[in-house]
């Protein structure tokens, strides 16, 4: 498919994604066993994944949204995480579920898990990411759950952008030219 003169190759279709999201939710439902959950969606990239995932969680659930940035419109990480809006309620003694779009270098995941650890004594903290680029990891961190592992490709769609575009695609693909 061509969008904005860029060719996009489909990596994971909407069907693949929904199927995998349901599998992850099943694991989370086992873990939480009906206990209350605070789901934290990391904007903007995780918005589609988070909204789909929470639909399948069978617990009383509150959604929070935080905003960080590490990419500045291009395809390479800046290597620095900026907290743009990280206002959170009291998460002490809560089950916290952090929902990310992709773990690349791992800097964002580390920043977030450290931030939660430093500020709250949670009942549990689970980090879930739709995608995992294990090959580009720079810090020692793994998501507790992830949807799909991918190679070192810049992907877009299902919330992920290139220069602000493509977040609305209902699939994940990569820019091939
Ligand atoms: P990390 O801190 O792990 O290096 O990067 C995390 C953030 O970088 C993600 O939340 C995402 O916003 C962005 N990112 C990393 N890889 C990609 C990619 O392949 N495509 C897009 N659109 N964003 C990416």
C-alpha cells in the first residue's frame, strides 16, 4: 500500500493483532484474578493497543494516560527520554499495568519502571508492549508481556507514527522506501 508516496509492507494485520491482544489479556486475567487494575497508556503510540487490550481485561480498571518522548519526528531514537506529561494518581498498593507500543533501546521502559518504583510501592507492576525489538536493546530490560518480536525495522501503524502520520492504520507495517 502507498501512503504519502511511501510504500508500507504489512507486518501484522489487524486480525493478527487482535488475536494476540486476546492471548495477552488471557494471561493478565489469570494474573489479576478480578483484582482492580490501573492501566497506564503511554501516549501517543500505545493508544490503539491500550484501548484494545483493556476491552479484554476482566477486572475493575482505571485508565491513565502519560506522555513521554524520545523520537523527535524521525526514525532514530534521541537516546534521551523526556517526560512531557507524567501526572499520575496515587498508585501505592495498586496493580499497575504499563502499556507501551514498542520496546526498542529499552530506555523508555527503564525510565518508566524506575519512575514507578521510585514514587510508589505498588502491589504489582507489569510492563506490556505490543512490539519488542530485542535486537536493538541498549539497557537490560524485558517487557513482562509483548505481542510480537520484530527485527530492526522502523514500523508504523496501529498507533505508531512516522512524523505524526500512519497512527490510524489498523495494522502494523514497515516503510519499505
Ligand atoms: P526506546 O526508548 O525503547 O528506544 O523507544 C521507545 C519509543 O521509541 C517507543 O515508545 C516509540 O515511540 C519509539 N519507537 C521505537 N521504535 C520505533 C519504530 O520502529 N517505529 C515507531 N514509529 N516508533 C518507534
